[in-house]
C-alpha cells in the first residue's frame, strides 16, 4: 500500500510485497525459492516463470536407495532437497520489465522490515509447528528459534544479515545474491548438508518469460500460468468441462455442483500425470485444451455417479487429436494487475538457512516425481515427464490467474500445493459465474479432488453435503482447510474490492483515492482482512 501511495504501479507493489514476505513470512515468502507471476500491464499480458531448477549434477534416481526404494526425506529436508533458487532473478526481472519506481525504492520496505519487525502470532505458531525441522540445522535454529523457542509474539525480530543482503540486492540486482561471496555461502550451506548444487548453477539461473495461457470461460477472458506449472492447464480444462456439463445452471451450493467439480478435476489431474517442464512434457497444452478432447472428457462425466479414478486415464492421442506457498494479488488504479505465487514448497522449505545471508532454502526438488508413479507429500502421483533431470524445472500446481471482462479485472491465486488450482477455481467460479463479492467468495467452504488418491476432500463446513456425495459414489475425507485464496478486483464501475481468505492471516486492502493523490505519504490505514471501498 505504501508503494502504491508513492506512485508505484501494480508490479512495484507486488515485488515490494513479495520481498516483504521474504522477511516477515519465512514459512513461504523467500529469496531462496521460486514462483510464477501473471501480469497485465496496459495492453500487455505476460507470465514470468522464476521456478527453481534441478542442479546440473541431479540425476533421475537421486531420491532412491540402492534397492530402488524411495528416500522421501532426502527430497524434503536438507541440502539435497534444494532447487536452484529463482526468486532473486525473478523479482528483479518482473520489476525491470514492468516497474515504474526505482528498484531501490521497491526493495526499501523489505530492508526496513529486516532491520526490525514485530513478531505476529501466526509467525510464532508457524515456527512452533516446524520447530523440529528448524532445530535440525544450527543456523536455522539460531535465527528463528533463539534460545530454543520461537521469538515471543510482539517482540522485535531483527535480521541484520538479511538486511545487508537486501541492501546489496537493491544496489546491484540479483548478482548480489547469485554471484560472488554470497553465492559461495549459499552453495556451501547446501553442500555442507548433503547437497550437490554448484556456484555455476546459482549464477546461471535465469527467469523465463512465457506465453501466458489465454482462454475464455463463462464470458470472461482469462490468463493463467503455463508449464512448468500445471495450474493454468488444470484451471482451463476444469472451466472448459464445467461449461460443457452445464455447471452454471445447477444451484449454487448444490451437491450437483460439487460432483461436477470433482469429476472435472479427476480428469484434469489425470492429464497432469503427463506434464512436466515444457521441454519434457508428454502432452502438449493444445492437446489437453483442444475442444475435441474437452468434449470427449465432458461426455465421460456421469451427472449421477462418480467415475472411479482407475477408469480415468490420462490423455492419449486419438484420431480426433491428430495433430505451504504464498500468493499475493495487486490491482492498481489504472487496471494493471499482478497475480504472484511464490514458495519454498514445504513450510520453511528444506529447513536449511544460509547462515551468512539469513536466507531459508526451498525443498522444491520434492515437486519432481522423485519416484515416478508414487505419491509425493501432496499425495500427487506424477509421471516420467516430471522425473528429476539436470536443469529441469519441477512441475508445479501454482495458479496465479487474471480474469477480465471489459474494465473489470480479477487477480487471484492461493497457496496449498495440489489444492492451489482447485481452491482458486472455486473462488473464481463464485465471482465470475455467481457474481459473489470477493470476501464472500473466498470464505465459502471448498472441496478438492486430484484423481489419485480417489477421494473428495471436504472442509468441515461441507459436512451436510458429504452424505449426498457418498450417495453419488464418491469417497469423502474431511480436511480443516483447503487453500488460502487472495484476490483483488476492479469492478465494472471502477470501484475496487479486495478479499483475503478467513482461513489464514492474510490481509487485503483498498487504497483510498485521496492517498493515491498524495503520492509519497506512508500508508496510514490499518490493513484489514477484506475491504470493499468505492
Ligand atoms: N510447491 C508447490 C507447487 O509448486 O505446486
């Protein structure tokens, strides 16, 4: 909000927020991880991939033991779990192409926070939950568990080394982290804990601009993230199937709607089995989104009964087809929009902190099919296209998405691993199809299905519909929380609306016009969970 009030645009605000999260939200905000951003700036729609890559020495069986059995912890904890970080280059590149304010000004709030910020109850409880992980690494424990426990709620947390890194980053750009002594420190921390990353891996990492996944659904135009995230493809397939099976005609909140959602996701996630880095994917996006394929998939859906997942196979060429993450959304007064999702993968990533930099490192390597055909930490079963290979980007489910119709525009996304596309899609449907206000849409109870395991996850709030789903042939499991959506919208009359999910502590706010006019003034309005201001 401060950056917008200083005359910054949506990109400036998004990058500044991502960097602030790298300080105050170490569970997912990061400089040691990666992510994706979908942006619309003026007439330009673009997608930035700053996903981590496998180190150059990575190999297909690196997470299997001598007998070929998976070693799941190796891809989750410590040096071998760490992918080559994409965030330092990614945030810089996003700002270089679309930012308006000077780079130093965009990094400044994060520096200020690193010099001292107040510990929130969410931060203390996140640290408490992952105490055992952080305690395994002396440097991580020294910073985040001083005296063996999380810092007290309300106390001031100071990260002087991270502040120094950010100052160098503000002055020199990504090379301040990815080259020279800081890159050496990062690699030394990884290798001291069993990793294989090299300084050359870190220095040669580049973010990639990709063609955003553009499609239409329910009268709206959408832009989603293409591979190496599966999020955009899952969302586009799901909306395409729901249009075909008449989802919008079913009553809001009905079991029929939930059933059709579950059946659509069952099919979209089955196709996900074929996906991976754009260079290794075994199904092309255009095949998975071809009308003929969506027609065939829609025809398979029985409105009265669940199809067992074992009967739903991934896409195969047929005659008709010949040929714990964090998300932020920003819309500025000009209608520019950024949806940015960034992650360390698991909470606090690999648990490994680079002592000299106070940067936590990701465990994104677990997003590869570390043992193709077997489930990962999200229960996702993935295929050969996503096997570990040097330099390859691991398949993601992150779903930063923009949807617009005339002057209306929505920026949206969520954390939550495999639940990201399903949570984001449900909120988007409530807004695009049912016209729900954002704060209502983000709060509604949600469900999830991902093909394998063959079960519908329901939040507690959906209990009354569970029996009906079971009658339709679904297996049902209850989960307390599915995703944590964050969305901002400019409405047809130009007014702005922001919604943060009540499932988490995220906040959303609208900057009053009078503050936009007084550029340069710090933001005096308190952040609220959700706001709707004219
Ligand atoms: N690390 C979660 C995802 O990328 O889907």
